[in-house]
C-alpha cells in the first residue's frame, strides 16, 4: 500500500470518488449506518489515502487543533474489508499520526472512536477519556493520545 497526503483542493476527481466510495462501503453498507457523511468538514482536512492497485483501500482525515476538537484530531478511519488482514489499519494510523506531528508539530490527538475498536486504538497509544456515547446510532468513546 502506498500512502499519499493531500489537501482537499489537491484531490483528483478519481481520488475523491475512491475516498467517498470506501467510506460509503464501510460506514453505510457494511455497518448499516445511515448518516450524513458529506458534513462540510472535508474541505478543512488533510486526507491520508492508502492506495493499492490504483484503488483507495485505506483512509483517514486529519484536522489541526481547533478545527474539530480542541486538540488535533483524526477521523473517518477506514480500511476496505478485504484489505484488513494486511495490517493496513495500523499502517494508515501510524502514517496519520506522523502527518499530525509533521504538519502541525502536535503530539496530542483526539479521536471519536467506535467503542468496539478500543483495543486497536489502545495499541496505538490512545486512552479513553470520558464516558461512552452514541454517534449516529453506534457506540463511541472519546480517546486521546498525548
């Protein structure tokens, strides 16, 4: 998997289509969650894209401190179902945390994580903060990496 980082306005039409297709495939179809994915925040984000065989197989979007949470944040973390066995979740998250540090010199990162992925995010250094909550009908927890 090759990882690229782009601002919204740098994305090609094919890259944007691949990102939106992957997000819909996993969050809407696989997880059965009807939610407003196009939330107007993509334009502020940096996009970390995992490409394999010319297709988007992993993705995150990243915000500087103050754009989404008080701290820098990572969201829309997604890996294509057929590609998860290769460890691309860890790979895309490690690359994304590096992007946060390189672009904004930040080490504190806040995420809103699906609760069932707590161990995955713990393995990356994130710790739960606060109580769990429902977001779009799915149990979530706030997590912070210092």
